[in-house]
């Protein structure tokens, strides 16, 4: 079999002010893999197919960008056209595999993935099998459904199963290409906006149930797309879809029954988020059994935030709390100052609060530059590592450690801190700018984990998000969005 693999992926926060332009995308041109970064996550993805070497695999454009605002139209069109040109060069192919995100929005393109799939379908015709892997924080659209044969979302959040699902997409797509299955995709809309943590109940069991349903005759794959709350597009929201084998009725019935289960669990699956005052109360009262991990969910770069807000840092300082670790703080100016001052320098440093009102005000700290690292990297969900760019560890005089980075991204792993030399086990609290992906790596050392809401781009009051394009009949804005049916 001749198989083509390519990707353009980002998660667009349509409320973010900063556009996603050409400089935001890291692009791997696969004809040239020896020049990839050694720990590039794409390597792990492609190596997972190593045992499939009996097939002829051509890898096309692989582009991804840290979430931010709407993608610049020309940038999206150029990337899409390059991917299509790579496909044209690889043709004829029997199957196409696309690890995408599912929530990319470009100027004039509310559904980039649907647009990519439609172009590919037009190019290769109806007989080539197209398989797609999506992030569950996707907008699963009719255009995606009708132009792909197989669509599978990761089941876990934190996304610890990217490679497992990728291998499933591979197998199902080849099965379709070789005529062993006749996939049909049926979807049920949950009419909900939210986040679903799958490492705790009842979602843990629900993931188990989805997997057990895949053992049923005629059911090939079950996905729960959580949706991305900060993408304001017509088809946004949580959805369940089922890939059935030549039996649309059974697939539709299962999608609807699992949708009803997601709906029934709504109050138990809502992640707990507390305000800053409550967080300060808890941080002040805990005895140190180990660090309390504080998730700064509103400032998660992984959802398009700037990762430089100072609301929590300000509250910690006002509350007189010390012995903290905080990161990653995206602050190019502060890093430039630290580089200029040099290792060991003591200086007044203005940190954070640079990107607008949702970042809060900059804070002036007396610090020592403890580490400078030109290419600091952090692990990413067991699938390689990503560069934080030039990074610095600075310590305040009263014992708070900050990690400053120059490539904006969320905090995934403890080595964001420890590889710079920061010891985490004895900290009173670790403030991590992330909504939930941090959990897998930080939970083992945490005495407690607090999800804290502050002003910021990733607000937790979904009912008040000022959508202009999506259907407003959704929970929790409407108590029962199914009432009118
Ligand atoms: Zn996601």
C-alpha cells in the first residue's frame, strides 16, 4: 500500500488578539528528517509505524503552531497548498493519514480541517481511504465527517494516548483501503461547552466504556470530542461520534446513547475551579506534606493565552507566601535583560504583564539569575519534548523561583523546572500555567492540586463567553438545551 501522511495543526482561540502568522508555525519538511530536532514529537509518531515498513509511506508537510488567535489567511492557504502539492507528488496513493487538531480557524476559514479534507478528497477521488486523528478539543464538523472515511479523537485528557490512537487510525484506514471494512461515521451533538478530565471519575469509566463499545460487532471506533470552548465557530461544541462498519443505524444509535450518558454526567464531570481568594486561603492553611500544585488555567498558552499573567504571583506576594516555583512565564524582554546581566547577576527585573489587560500588571522583583539555557526543553506527554527557546531561572530574594521562556507554551512536565536546577519536592507550591496537561507529570509529587481561575483568556464561566457565531443553545448557558426537542 502507498500511504501519504501530512499535517497542519493548531488550536485557534478566536478570542485571542495576537494572530497566528507564519512565524508561529514550526514546519518539518519530511524529505529532510535528519534535520529534525532529535526529540521532535513527530519522530515518536512516525516511529510507532516502524513495524509497518512493508507499506510505502510518504511523509508530506508537518506544520504545527502553539495556540493563538485566528490564523492569517495567506499563511493558512500557503501551508494547505504546500500539503496538497506534496500529496500530488506522492500520488497515486491508496490511503492518506492526517494527524490534525480539529480546531484551526483561519481568516475566512472557520473550519480549516474540513477545508483541507475537502481539497484532498477532490484531488484523490472517492476511492482513496482518508483517515484523520483529532484532538478531542476539536470542532467536529459535517465537512470533516463527509470527506473522511475514519475520524478518531484521542480519548484521554491529558492527551496521553496520541500515539495509540494514531496507530488505530493507521489500521482502520488501511482496512478501509484494502476493502476489509466499509466505514460510516455518525455523530450526536451534546449541546455542551466544557472540559472533561479523563484521569478521574466518572470520565475514567466513560473512556473505558467507549473502548469496550469498540469490541462490539460492527463498531470500529468511538470518539468523544470535547470541543474547544474558545473557538467561536458555527459547529463548535462537545460531540460523540461513532465509526461503524457498513451499519449507519447502529453507529447512530450508539452515538446518541453515549451522548445521553455525557449529558447525564454533566454535574459530576465539571472540573472544579476555585477563585484566587479561596486558593490563597488553602495555600496559607496547608501543612507542607509536599507541594500544592496550582494550575493557572486562564493563562494556559496551550489554549491561546499569553502565559505572562501576574494575578497569581501578585496574590502570593501580597499574601506573604514564599518558597514557590512559577512557570512558564513567557517574557522576551525579561529574558533579554537576564542574558545581558549574565549568570549570577542580581538585578531588579520587571516580569510578566506585558501582553494586555488579561495579563495583569508587570511586577518588579529583586532577583538573582540562577540559570540561562539557550535551548531549554520540556517533555510532552510521553511523546518527545519541545523547545522553550532561550530560558532563564530567576530567584527572588525571599525564595520564589520563576522559569522565564522565550517560546510561548504551557507547562507540561516537571523538567520545565528541574532541568534548569530548580528542586520541586520542597516547594510550598508550584504554580503551573496549564489547564490540565500538567497533571500527568506533576500529580505524583503533589500533596494537592488546585485549579484556579483568574482574569484571563481561558475563562471558566462558559455560559458568559461572548460567542457571536456558535449556536447559543448550549449547557451551561441553557439548563436543558434538549428541552425544545
Ligand atoms: Zn486538546
